[in-house]
C-alpha cells in the first residue's frame, strides 16, 4: 500500500479541503480548494509543495482557492471534468471516467458521479483505500440535485457504494450531524445508524471531524445508500418501487427537512 498522508483543512463554515501527500516523492494534491489562505498556510506549515489540484465540480466553494494556490505553487496541474474546462478556473487537465492521475507514486482513478451537478467527478486512490467525493456523497447524506437527475444521482451513489467496504470516504463538507437528524426520521430502527449518530455527536462536541468514514459504515447507515434495501423500502411504504424513485422521495423530503 502506498504511504499517503491525508489531512483535512477546515475552511469557510463547513467545507473541508483535503491535502494528499505522497511521502515517497513529496508530491501533494489538494482537493476542492474552497479558499486559498488557510490551504497555503497549512501546506507551508507541513512543508508540502502542492503539485496537483483536483476539483470535483465547479461550485465556488470547491474552486475559489485555485488561482491563488497556483500563484503560491506555480506549476501545479489543475484537474476537473472535461465538460467543465473553461468553467473551473485555471483548469488545464480535463478528465473523464476511468482516467488515471499519478500523484507521485500514488494513483487516482477518476469516477464520473453526476447528480449534484450535471458533471461531477470523484477521485479514487484504490491502493490507499481513499475516495474524494466532493458533494456527491456526504456522511449520512448526499448532495442536493443542482443540475443532475435523481436517476443520475442514485446511479452515482451505487457506483460509490460498490467500492471496497474499507474505502475511506472524504466528502467536501461537514454536514454529518444535521444529516443524522434527518436520517433518524426515515430510518429510526437502524441500530447502526443510532450508534453512528451518537458517535458523530460526540465527535462534533469535541470539535473533531466526522470524516473520513468507511464505505461499509456508510452503506449500513446512510439512507441515501439504502434505497434498494428491501426492509428499508418496505419501511418507507415503497416496497415494490423503483430504487431511483425511493431516492427521489428521500431527497425531496430532505430538501424541506
Ligand atoms: Zn456543490
Ligand atoms: Fe459544496
């Protein structure tokens, strides 16, 4: 397994910018820089030279830091969906599903995971068991539909859920506690969810992040990943329904929660 040092930088109200440092080569990737100053400061503090900027989608709270980070670390390569070239600031490497990006000795595979936005990618470091999912998947929740369809989002969530269970999930926001409140209203009898909600509350009270979280934990506790689980579908009264419709129903309930 590659020796990757992954650290998060909390910025704005609830965003995380993730820094991925390959200790073998010193190469460092920065995921979804919502802003610049705290990211540059953290990298300098740790002696890390940012060589790659990986953007999941073009919302400002994932891209605003790109220009100033490039000024601070000239030569860093900026990656984003090929469809968002010209939209993501300074993005010079358009990627599509299946592309690979080498960050030193570590390799990321691009996964197309549309739904939150019409184009959205995730970066999967398979050897390091880590996936950077932007606003597609949150712990105990998922992104709102700001461009894609419920069908697309459900397909994207299933694709992420199919990654190995030990994969650590790194979303771009700390929404877990609020997501737990909603999740418990739709899946109140799920003991794994109850335990996770308690653990999340304790982490937040201690000022700690609730991520990363293992994919197998998310698969058991996140209602948006359970839209095809028969017992959960039956509990919602949609037992013989289409999982994408179950997803759409959950998403619309959460939108007004
Ligand atoms: Zn977004
Ligand atoms: Fe966001």
